[in-house]
């Protein structure tokens, strides 16, 4: 007797992974992110963004290949890396290694969480926390100053990795319930990061 899930999958019409709506949302977010980075008038910032995004895609493929989840690992690696990079790009006084370190936390945590199937939150949180902490630890070796801020980042990295896991699980749950596709929710997430960065100077003032 044929497996019921396989039978349903065969009878169900295949849907494209990236339709017109997904491409429009991606274009909107990319334009918004580029506009946000442009205000800093720093070519190095654009170069850094290109480096971390390409690296995130490669890391996503490498982590997803053994578990046959390349699409999920690459997608979440790029999305979370973008959010992490935008979060720290507004601090002009921070060294480049600071941006790379938090981008590494995002790409490793995103890829690790994407490698876990939906519905396994504790496992996803564990791997996200370990990957995030490992990313910060490796990048911290390139730092020249080890102060309280460095210790704070080391402590926060695994916490952020665990929270990334919760966020991804929530987005996937919304997608399964047909409330919102993942690309819409992820797009709003990146918009929220940009808006938060723009509001920080106003709050501190």
C-alpha cells in the first residue's frame, strides 16, 4: 500500500518556491536595505554587505547539503545574516570585525536552525545557540581588544542564536497555518530592523 503522505504529495499540484509575490517582496526589501546603507556614504559598507551575504549563501549550502535541506538552510542563513548586518551597520564607530562577528552569528545560527525540520523547537534552539556562540567565539579571535563589551557579545551570541530558532519556528508555524508566507514575514522582520535602527538615535536623544 502506498504511503498516504507520498500519495497526497503526488496528487497535490507543485507550487513554485519563488513566485512573483516572493520576488516583489524581495525586491522591496533589497531596495529598502540598500537605501538604508546608502545614507552612511561608505563604499566599504556595501563591500562588507556583499561579502557576508555571499558567505552566508555558501555556509547555508554547506550545512544544508548533508541533511538535504539546502533550500531552508541557505534561505535562513541569508535572511538572518541580513538582519544581523543591518542591526550593527548603524554604529559607525564600531570596527569592521564587529559587523563580521555578528553577521557570522546570524549566518551560522540561521543555517543551523534551517537544518532542523519544523516542530522540533528544543533541538532547533540548542543548535541555534551553539552555532551562534561558536560564530562569535571564532570571530573574536581576530579582535585586538578584549574588554567588557567583548564579554557581553560572547554571552549574548548564544542567546541570540536561541532566539533566532524561536523566531524561525514561529515564522514556519504561521506559514503552516496559512496566515502568512515566510517571505512576507521575513520581509517585515528586516523592515523592523531598519526601522529600529532609525529610531535608536531619536530614543537616545
